[in-house]
C-alpha cells in the first residue's frame, strides 16, 4: 500500500512528464512553422532571382535589356495579374484551409511562394544586389527578435493585434490611393508605417500560434494545417517588412 509521500511523488512525476510532453510538442509545432516559412522564403528568393535572369539580358551598349519574358511579366497587363494573384490566393487559401489535407496545404503554400518570387523579381531592376542582401539580413535579424519576443513574453498581445489589423486595412487603402497619386512623401510614410505594422504583427502572430497549440485542442491534421497557415502568416510578415525596409533603406540602380 502506497504512503501519502509515495502518492505525492507519483503525482508530481505524472504532472512533470505531462508538462514536458506539452513543451516538446509546442517546440516541434513551432519548429514546423518556422521550417515551412523558411522553405517558402527560399523558394521565393530562388524563383525571384531565376525570373530576373530570364527576364533580362545584356544590352549591346551595356546595361540591361528586357527579354520577351521580361516584357511579358514587367510591361504587359500580365504584371497586374502577378501583382494581384497573391492576394486572391490568400483569400482562397484562408477559405479552403479547413478542407485541405496538411500536405496539400503545404504544396499550395510553396506554389504561392514561387508565384511571389516571380512578382518580387522586379526588385532586382530597381535596387542594387548589395542593398537587397543587406536589407534581407536586417529584416531577418529584426524578425527573429520580434518573433522571440512574441514567443517568450507573458504579456497578452491580443489587444495590439486588433489595432494592427485595423492599421493594416488603412495601410492597404493608402497604398491603393498612392498607386494613382504617385506621391513620394506618401510612399515614404506608408513604408515607415508598414514596417511598424508588420513588426508588431510578427510578435502577435507568434504568440497567437503558441496559444493556438496550447489551448486549441489540435489533432494531427488540424495541427498540420495550422502549421502551414502559421507559416503563411509569418512569411507574409517577413516579406512585407522586407519590402518596406527596402523602400526606405535600399540603394537604387
């Protein structure tokens, strides 16, 4: 017959083991999110560079000239399709995610990352390769710090998240207006605000994903889908923060 002390030790061991299992599961889940995000970023970068190389050639007098492929993706109406199709994909993906198998969702996300690469390849025409590289590492360092803060902070960021989402809607409207105005001053303000909004969203999304795993009662399939959707959220935060920082800090060709 067990004594009270033996019962207390057994209960403590069970509780500790359960907490360890939760911590291990959380780490595995978040690692899966980050791995998917990094894979998406790698595909975007490689496709962007490949598309740029296919779209340009050396002009007879020096400099760059567009190939037929380059004229199609940068000069024809197809460029608007490439610019707007990622937004359409995000809405479609969010609507269909619950009915997709995790592997199907991952393949769709990677296809989206490739499409983003074609769309973003135009930055090589505007900015120097050195400044693109520098801003990428600045973005990576900032993203890492913000995501770590969101993961470790005990403070709830839910209120900040609601404010940032409203700010994001305003930012999108301002960007649409500036497409017609072409104002350099408004473009600068949009870039500054955009950096702060996506910096905040990075911390908020990280905390949201952590809490989703801890309190969401996820099974294997739902955890897999949440991992892909979380990777998409963090990927978009990274890419948008990178683009706004590039507009502020990048050296133009």
